[in-house]
């Protein structure tokens, strides 16, 4: 099993957290929190904004981002995932 973190840096001041996967056997050990914390520190150091889009069913990911000082971006355009039709919520950090 692998832990997968994919961050897409776009030109300018925005980083997009595209995927953070912690296998079930490794959850609740602080791995996701550590990964998001490292990303947050990097963003602060380089004056970047981090955005993350999370499916509505992934409430654990939403809680992780919230406790990592990411803010739900109510002004962000709504996004619907084509495979399930569920809504994607946007969270931001820094800036």
C-alpha cells in the first residue's frame, strides 16, 4: 500500500492539492495531517494560496482540511463530478 499526495502547482500564486490518499490501514495516525501541514508551511513561506476540491461524501477530508486551517470557499464556482454527479466543495489556505 502507498500513500499518495499529488500537488499541482500552477503559474502564479496558486497551488492545487489534487489528491491525498492515505490507505485505510494507515489512517488516524497523523499522516494526512502531516502532509497537509507541510504543504501549508510551504505555501506560507512562498506566499502562495492552496486550493483543494473535495467530494461531498469525503467528510473526513473536509474535516482534515478544516482542522488544518483551510477555509470553505463559498464564493467558488460549484463543481459537479461527472462520474457520480455529486458536488465538489472548494477549500482554500493562505494567500
